[in-house]
C-alpha cells in the first residue's frame, strides 16, 4: 500500500478513471497488436461501447490506428488496432566516457540511423556536438514527428531539474546538460542515468515480458557500474532521485582508488576501465591514465577477442571481474531481495566465462538458499540497452499510468 502524501498530491478528478482506462487500453493494444475492439472489451471486462469511445479518442490523438480487417466466422469483420510507433521518432543519446552515440529510433526502440564520436568532456562543446548530429539525423523528416531527445549519462541525476549532480567519470558536478541541449535543439529533452534508463527500456520496449515479474535489479557494467531497482513496476529513486549508486559501495576499504575518489568501490573492480586496467597493469583512477587508455582505441570487445584467441592474461582479468561482480551482486540480492537480476554491458559477451565466478560470489554472500537461487540473466538487447533506454525515457511518458496521489 502506498501512503498518500497529504502535503504534495494530485487530486483525483472526474476524468481520472477515464485517463487510467485509456492508458490500460493503450498498453493492451501495444502488447497484443494487432487486436480487435472485441478482444479489448473481453480483456478489460467492460462493455463494447466504452472500448469504442476510448479507441476513438486515441485515434483522434493519432496514438493508435486501424489496420487490416480480421477474418470473422460471422457478422461484421472487425478492423484491427495497432499503436502508431513507426512514424514517431526519438533522438536517443548515450554519453560515455569513451564515446558518445546519437541514434534516431522509432517508438519501438528500433534504430534507424546512428552516429558516434569521441566524447567531448567539456559539457558545452558536447551539447554542440550532439545538437549537430541530432539535426543531421532528422534531415528530410517532419520535425513534428520527433517526440524529443532522451539522454543517458553516467552519474547521479536530479530528475526534476535534469541537473547532473555528480558524474565522476566525466568530471562533472551540477551540470545543466538537459536544459542546455533543449535550448540548442528546440526539442524536449529528458535525461537519466544508465541503469534507470536501461531498466525503463526493459519495461517499456519490445520484446515484452509476459511473466508478470516487475520486481528486479538492473545492473549496468560499462565504463562505470550502476544499479536500478524496480519494485512493482516502478523505479525506486530515493530521496533526491539519486538512489542506486551500488557501484560505489566498498568491497575493500583498502582497495584500488575509484574515480569517485574513494577506495575499494565495486566499480573500481568491475567496470570496463577496471578490467582493462587490470590487464594492462595501470591505475584507472589517475586521470592521465584514463585519457591514455581512451586513446588506445582498445576496449572490452578487443579484450574479449584476445581471450577467445587464447590470451591467458585476458581471461584472468575477465574472470576476476566476474568474481568481484558476483560478490557485489550477492550484496545487492541480500539487501533488496529482487525477483531477478538483469546484467547488461560489454562484459556479458564473455558470460560463458564469468557465469561460474559470478554464481560462486553470489553463493558466498547469500544468507539463504532462496537468495542464492535468485535468477541472474543477461539483457537480451546486449550493448544497445543504453540507447534503448534513452528512447524509453520518451516512450514511458506516453504509456505510464497517471499518478493521482
């Protein structure tokens, strides 16, 4: 049960139940499409007339459309409904320490075009670079068809203001990237950190899960490490919207220095930079070293290729990451008891190598057989989870249930 906040709330109005029903119908169409009005009435347990009214409203809003006529054993043949997603576009931006990806996607998360460039660490210059590429990707398309720009960045985001509170990887504090990019492009901009955005993609973009499990922890392992916690279909954000920084919980107070300035963080053992630094025997916490590593043009994919080619040191570096990641996941499972854990990032390309050390780490840190048996899966979308997450920031606004209290 969710307690009503009597100091900050949205009063229910006569239109509230109708808006909720409209969102329920919209989500049913999206997951079942193509679907008939009769099927929707049966699933929602309401009269056909109510469905017709709701459908007509959504058609008038250009949200859903009628498609082919279905075969029927008798009577009038129904027209099937589908959600208009392929003529609605989003600019999806994935900002990483090494490279920035700017993609044009439709509202099902399909990538239509992509441009990448070496990340510019100066925020103003980065905004200019993103704006140029966003405009280029929309050339020849109706500007009204673009729903906005979704941006995924590493670090802590204040959701209401869009301020990047702290991004150790980028060296940013209190950077108003959202508002700067909106001014530069004239488009709505939504911004979020990588694990939350990726979790939203898992919930809001195809392929949809039909197992009814909306309680999970989504772990992103890339240049940094982050965790998003989803409970009953809603992301837990915490006070100030900055919950989920499990990557900066310490595994060892005397361990390697993390980019956040502290020692022994999970991220300092398991991020892409940490794995590469282990292999090259360098200190990833030193800014000059990080810049040099970025200049190598050598990433996790290259390290995995070396491992597949028989490089024993590469396999050791990757297995160590799996071992430490298992310990970290064990702590997350013990603290949160999620129904499942989903892991995304380049390291998952070596899942056959790290699965065993991860399982061993989870078992060692589990306090019950049920915790040790928590399913740990890799994201089916692979390395595109962050770009899909950027799209999902815009998609979720259209499909999420309205809040009334």
